[in-house]
């Protein structure tokens, strides 16, 4: 399919790849489903997951951010403890490993040298490994015991978008498969919930003009920006800030709402953009308190909430999805805001300065 590696009617690969996300989610549902509409995962991977007493996720960049969400999903659904580690830091401060560790490498390209270095090390210690990648046949895919394919299609833009959501979706499927094998009963239908996610993604990518306008309103002339969230939303604000800094060169940070008063709030000036995400009922009240605190100090606040938790002044209200799957949809406005912020600033969206699509040196 030529459309995979060509921009077609799009000005940038990044926007095309943002738009492809609903299709990728549907593709993943299809690829990991059997004739009876049950989730199917390779038998060896299933056995490795069941055997593990603890999972160690190793990744870099956006894949690391997806791993943070993956941890929450796997622990909640499958009940296996998970640690997430930045690949480049792992060897300096290697955690004490459990009796039966399983290593999961998340890597869009499958070529990240820092992740590979960890794989070489853990393999030499005799530990089992799975690579979750968009490129089967890549180095990490060949060298790990097993591979889980993302089915996202080639990702060309340096800033990763569809790989992030594909990684979360595939880890969700993996978690559900493990839960089923363990006899854990789920109170929701995961494939149906992922189908809802795909439709919600579509409703968001259909509103590009709105996000272009918001990006202009919040980021024009700005040197820095902050993203805040609690719980699940804290993981997404880290990805949101990475997206913005990568392509717009605005210095951006993602903070846990509760950490604001421990230092960050000192950075708030008149007009500083603060984007808050609120998709979880148990933190809605507290994160809104944080929004008020920064707003009282002059911040220009933008609130993205989930239907059912919204307030009238919210800038974006996301249609409802399952609470564990909110990162799959709350990240889409963040990707679009970053895209339009970069565009308004005349940045080279697909090829930001100093960055490479895959970093093959340690
Ligand atoms: C580079 C890319 C990022 C990516 C990271 C990890 O820094 O610019 O977009 O998230 O590498 O890449 P991987 O292929 O291992 O997911």
C-alpha cells in the first residue's frame, strides 16, 4: 500500500499518523481476535506471562511513556506486578530482580541501542523477553525470545504518535489474555471498549480546526508550558509535554498535580500555559484545585476532561471511554495541540532539529 510511506493529501506525516490511530486500533482488535471473537495471543507469550512473578518494562522516549500506562493496565487487569525502567538508566541502577522476571521491551523501531543493551544483559542472565514493536525483524525483535507486533504501519514522523496508542492497546490485549488464563473475570468487554476508543479517536481527529485554534491561543509567543495530571492522567501529561517540546521547541514539562506546590508553581507567570487533563473520577476534584491554584497566579489554563466529569468552562470534553483506556483518547488532543503549535511556529514538524527517529547509539 503506497499510502503507507507517502503523505498523500497531508502536509506532514505526523498529522497523517495521528489520523491513522482509529484504524490502527481496529487493526489491532482484528489481528488479536480469533473466530470466536476471543483475544488470541501467541501460546509462548501467554506461557511466559503466566510464569512471570514480575514484569520489567524497558523502553525509551515515547515508548517509555506508553510503558507507564502499560504498567497500570497490566497490574489492574492481570494482577502481575510491573516495573517500568528507562533503558539508558537500567544498567547504572539495576533493580533487584524477582525470582521469575519477564522483560518486556517496548520499541517502535526495535532498534534503540539503549534498550538493546539491556536485552543483551538480561539475556546473558538467562531471563525471558518479549519485544513489543512495530518492526518485526528488527534487532530487538530478532534478539528477544518473542515478539508482539503493533500493526501500526510505518511511522515516519520523528515524533511518535500512532505507535504510542498502538503500544497501549497491545499491552491491554496482552493483559486481558493473561487475566483470562489466570481465571480472572473482567467486568467489561475489552475488545468492545477498544472499539469505542477507535470511534472516540475519530471524533477528535475530526475537530482539527478547534485544536489549531486552541494551539494558537495557548502557545503563541510562549517559551514554556506545563501539563498537569494525576493518576492515569499523569502518565499522559508526560507524553503531552514530550510531544510539544520535540516539535515546537517550547520548553514543556508534565507534572503530577500534587507536586505543583513542591516547587513547580514558582514557575507560573502571567500567561504561562497550563494544560490539565482530568479523566479519572477519583482525582477530578484535586486536579481542579490545582487548576485554580495556577490560574490564581496568572496561568492561562486549558482543561481537557472526560464526559461526566466536565465543568462548563472546560476547553475540551472527551466522550466517555473505559477509565483504564483514557490515555488512548486523551493523548489525541495533546498530539494535535503539539502539531499545530509547531506549525504556527514554522517548525519542521516531521524532522525536528537534533532528533532522530531511532537512536542506534548508546
Ligand atoms: C527516539 C524517537 C522517539 C522514540 C524513541 C524511542 O528518541 O525520536 O520518538 O520514542 O527514540 O524509540 P523506539 O523506536 O525504541 O520506540
